[in-house]
C-alpha cells in the first residue's frame, strides 16, 4: 500500500473541503464510528463507515478504522462523500404545503399525482416537483420522500429536507411510530370497527395487484366507523404497517371494498333502496375514495411531536355530502 493510499494529505478532487472536529472527552472509550455518528448527525453510521473504509477520515493525521476506540481530544479530519445526485428531472409544479421548516415538509397530495418517476411517468410526479422547489433534495434518497401514497389517494405525506431528517423518519416508519390516519368510504355497512391482521404479497399472475397471501409480509390495519349511510360507510382507518395498497387490499378481503376503487372495488352493485341518482354518483366517482387525513411523527431534530391534518378534497367531500343528504331524505 502506498503512502498516498494509506494517508491522504489532501481531499480527492471529487469531494468537498474537509470537516474538522475534536473528539469530546466525554466519549472516551467509545467506538469511533459511533462517536462520529453523534458528531456528524447528517451522515448515517453506515455512510461514515464507508468513508472510514476508504480512508477518508483521519484521526490525529492517521487513517482511522471504524472499530478503534477514542480517548477524547483527538483531532478528526473528514472528507464527507456527497451522494450521487438523482437523475430525475426538476419540474415546477404546484405543492400544497401544510407544514414546513428546515428539516421536514408536509404536503397535501392531490389525486392523479404519481409520487415517483417510473415506467410511463418520467415527469409530472411529486418527486419532479420537489426537485424543482428544493434542488438540494437531489442529494437525498428518492428526493427525501420517505413514504408514498397511491396515484389517486389524496392527503398528507412527509418529505425529508435533510439527511438527518431522512434517516430519522425512515427509522420512525420502521419502528411504526409514524401515525397515519385515513378516511375511507366503503361499500357496505359493518356492525362495528375491527382489525385486519393479514399478510400481503404481490399477486402471482397480475404483478400490478397485491393480495392477501400467507407467505406475504405482515400487514395490520385498524378501522372504526366514522359515519353510516344507506348502504355505505365512512371509516376512519389507521395503519401499523405500510404495505403497497394495504387499505384497499384489506378492505376488499373483508368484503368492504372502497368506493371507486378501479382495481379492488369490483363492479358497483346497486344497494337495496338506493336512489338511482345516488348510484350514478357512486359510479361516477373516478378513483378510490381514500384520503390520508392525519399524519403525526416526532420531529427529527427537536424531538417534539408534529401532527397535521387536512380536510378531504372537493370530490370526496361532494360524495359524502350527497350520501348525507340522501340518508336524511329517507
């Protein structure tokens, strides 16, 4: 190994200028990678370990190893590796901001908006809009978008604006401490609320669909009745897990499909005693009647609780009003 490989004396041209810091005496005896993760919170421990492996972090002018123990007082020089920027294009689109600070952004997503670019949707997505409004998000995984909603599901989403926020929010999602509550209009009138605890996997024949499958991933959905109508019910639904199409699949599985769901709803069937104009309104509702109304999490930097909510969009509010007026007229 050459001297240049073992002990870089200047930053590689592809990196930014070095960050210098001193190991606090209070951290004496701890592993270097653990201490660095505390001192440089915008970089994950795994990324710092990669930099240590590439000998881009020096301790008292010598290449460091991730497992070495610190004494306190050491001088650290680190060349921090920037992420490869995303190749998605920026596209100025309207963003409905519900909450924002230096670390996080909470958005109210409209219907018909795809979250990430993909086959057939390289532009016009939420990610394209985030990139245009926040160019620095190009350096974050998936532009900082930590979870998703289906194209035609409306409501609240949280976007990380910093690497620290992204890492912490991903951790909260994994530990199920991010709370998400939805309004779902379903066909049918259940006697009460309940829990659907059924694993979900991709459909073996139709790869665009999901279904309940014993070998699938654990999926838990809680629901309770918000309001009953004639033949339809508005549910308040909360998630413990976040599987693709989870609410839609679980509601279909228990025989309570979402109104307007083009994939899992089946053909709208007349409900006994339903006026023709109401059936027409249900048929014409052109998407799954699902709205992410509430979203709460712990702020990644301050540790304070953050809770936001937003009203259903106009199309869902209109059909709920129609159902209410029809029920009152009975």
